[in-house]
C-alpha cells in the first residue's frame, strides 16, 4: 500500500491558506497585501508529518503469541499454594484455641480458633473460625490445639514434598489409586463418570447413562435426590474443597450428629478433600472426635503431589487463554493474579478429572459445559463466586484437549510411563 507524504510546499500552502482566511476578516485592507509568510521551520514540518502519518496509520498494540516452554515454566509456580502454606505455618506458630459455654447450657460449647495480628501497633487476635461443638464429645482446648498443630505439621510436610514428585506422573497416579482410593496398585476401573454440577444437566436425561459406569465421582456433595433422571443416583466417591466442611460439619456438629453430616450419599461413600484453608483442619478433628463405628467420618485428603499437578495444569491453560485473548505477555497474568486474593485455584471438577485419568481405562464427563440461560449449578439458583478464583473457560479448553488432542496436554500428554485414557465429553 502506498502512502502519500505531503511535501514541505504542500504543508506551507495549506497553513498559509488557513492563516489568510483568519487574518482577512480582522486585519485592515492595507496590511493584507504587505504581509509575507515565511516557510515553516523544519521542526514544525516534522511534527506535522508525524501527526499526518499517525492519523492515517494508527500504531497497533504489540500482539504476543504464547511460548509453550515459557508457559510451562510459569505454570509450575503455584503462588496461591505457597500462600496457603504460609498461613498454615503462621497458625502452627501462633494460633490459639479457646472455648466458652454456649447459651444452651452444658450441651454445647463455642470453640474459637484465633490468630494474633498487629493493628497500628496494637496487638489483636483475629477469629479464624468459630464452631459450636458437643460439650462432652470433643477434646478440651489444649488437646484440640495439640491435634490441630499435628494436622498442620502433616499438611506442611506434604506441601514441602509436593514439588519433588509431582512431575513423576506415573508415580503420582499409582499412589492415587493405592493411597487415596485404597486400591491395589495398577488396578483400574473399566469405565468412570465424572459428574459436574453445571445447570446444563437439567433436562439432559443422562442419569441412566451415568449410573452404568463402574466408578462415579461427584463434586462438592451435590445432591442427587430429585435430579436422578438427569444426574444419576449412584456415587463411588465425592471430591470437594475444604470450604464445604463449613456447610456440612458446622451445622451437624451443633445437633450432635455423630461423625458430622458430610456424607449425603451414605457413610460407605468416602469424601476426598483438598485443603483450601488450613483452618478447616479443625473441622476434621471435630468430625473425627464425634465419629462412631456405626457413623464413621470417612475423609481422605488428596495427595499433595496431585494438588501440585492440578495447579500446574490449571495455571498453564489460564496463561494460554490470557495471552490469546488479550495479546499481552504472560507476565501480565502473573502480575495480576499471582499472590492476589482471592488466590487463583483449580476447581474441584478439574481435580476429579485428573484423578479419574489415573484410575480409569475410559473417562466420561458430564455437566462440565455451559450455555446461555442455564443455571450455574443444576441444584441451586445461587450464582457462585467461585469464578473469581477459577478460570473455568481455561479449564474447558483443558477438557477439550483431553478429548481431541491428548498428546498436546501439558504435564500429562507425554509423561513417561503414563498413557492418557480416552476421554469423552457429554456436556
């Protein structure tokens, strides 16, 4: 494309014409003929030339294409996970537990987990968690604090080792089968269904198809009663984040439900949980303290190496989507998200899918899509704030790659000793 650049004479002529029109109306007639206009200085000419060119050809912002090696390197840095570990370390060093009688007499007591902080030179204590518990079934404050600290130490040890082995995908998947599910090593289920909670399941009629799988994973204790024709009725494992304990452990502890009411699919169905807030480990202690042989609290904490693997996958796809959508470098994503509250985190659905890849010969996914006009969750009209923490659109790209381009999936597609099973999406 040719660009016509005005000459110095052209610009002088234009400017002279403009000036003559202005002065002709104001200057006396005898002075109009005596004025002469000198050529514009070279600097003024250059300024006008640049303005002329910028208006005809505005400069486009730089467009970045993603560097796969760079994205993988950035993805293994889990700043949010490190922040959670730092919170656990602070609680281990400084947290206190105290309790007071409840207003309902000697049936319950209120347990407070507090952490000191400095407010403009004044030492204060922030309440991290408050829980009403059965008075006679939960250990006293000092024993409860000792148990809480032991849980924090275990959590921190696992976090320290998570980076050392997460890239051994075959080893992580073997240990998921044996450690988390209690299966013999290398045992796999022929077919698995991972059932998400998207409102797109409403009216799908997928219930019978879901129940036909050998192993069925559900998320965050989503209800099946009243939704079975669309979501099925069978459950083999439920996977959740620790915030869910606020919904099931706290209310059930108040009414002295043995082992807490966190097993909506029956006590035989284990609950797998990843720790998203170390303070929630106190819920685990309370539920274990009230459990009985007839009402066990079957809780399994996810392997820290599996957590690290899921964090890397989620961050990689979020980085890739960000670069493609904005044209900005990946470093802009890290400046905006890394270490900022709420911390970026993978969803329960992503971890359930990765877990299934390790123990299943074929994986089917249901309820992981979205469409205009459908509810966020099939069982609730509430619009969750989880989208501030997760990048669900990026996770959908991960699921699409699992089905269509498994060899391209980072950290999994070409992992030594591990073969991705076929994945089928039933949105």
